[in-house]
C-alpha cells in the first residue's frame, strides 16, 4: 500500500487488492485460532458432546473444500461410513486444520480415508510432501511449532492448526498422531470412539 501511494503511476490496484485480501484472511485465521486457544486456557468448557454425527459427511465437506481451493489431486476413495458423538462444527474445524496442513506441504497429492476399526472411527490424511524428521512427530502438535523450513510459515501456516486439532480430538475422547514409519510424505491418523449403537437408535 505504501509503495502504491508513493508511486501511483506504477501501481497495480487489482494486484494490491488481492495481496491485501490474502494478508487479511491470514490475519483473520490467526486471530480466530488465538481466540480458540485463549478460551481453552481460560478454562471455558467445550460444548457438550450430544449429537450423533455422520463423520463421513464431515470428511466429505472438507474434501470438497480442498478440491475447490487447492491445485492438488485429492483422493477420497477410501472414505467409508462411520458415526461418532460430538460437535459437528468443532470436528469440522479439526479435520479442516489437518487437511489444510497436508495441502500446504503436499507436492501433488493428498489422500483422505475413513474406516471403522476396533471400536473407533479412523481418519487418515496422507500427503506426498517432504515429511517430518524422525523423532519429531510429537512436536508438530505444540503451538507455533515448525519442524523445518519446508513446513514453515512461508507456506501460510500459523503453527496453531494442529495444536487446535489435537485439543478438539482430545475433547472427543480421541487421539491424533503422525505415523513415524510413513515416508516419504506424512500420514496423520485421527481415532474417535464410534457412537454407541443404542444412542444411534434413540
């Protein structure tokens, strides 16, 4: 903006508008993430988990969004049906953070799957990017953590998305972790307890 004002003859208003909008959206995302974490740190309890959710629909929403926004091949052929009890909006945010993280670091492809396994709904998100250095798979869930230059702020992340996803998954009684044996690329697995058939029937 300062350059455009100082040199109006050489300004490109359309390019400036795009740049300012991109920066504003990144700032909005950062503020939203900080507010989520501030509420948690202040001890504000999360919403009650009372709704039976078709998790495959939540996953499908994120797949459609990623396909519309990204330049990647998004493979969702492994998405099956599964129901969990929880907050649909918060689970959507967690899954959105995870797929956005994968998309930022993927070279050309992201794969998303969902299956029932051992009493859990298991979501996996895999990218074909540079992966995570050995022994540092837990660090990426800490706030503001970036493990190397390839997975950095240059790709648009704030370093908060996976920390928020971890908190949301934990609130739902689940776990989230990267597969340390997957290379090249990175594979993240979310496990959530399946809804009790009795609660689904009621």
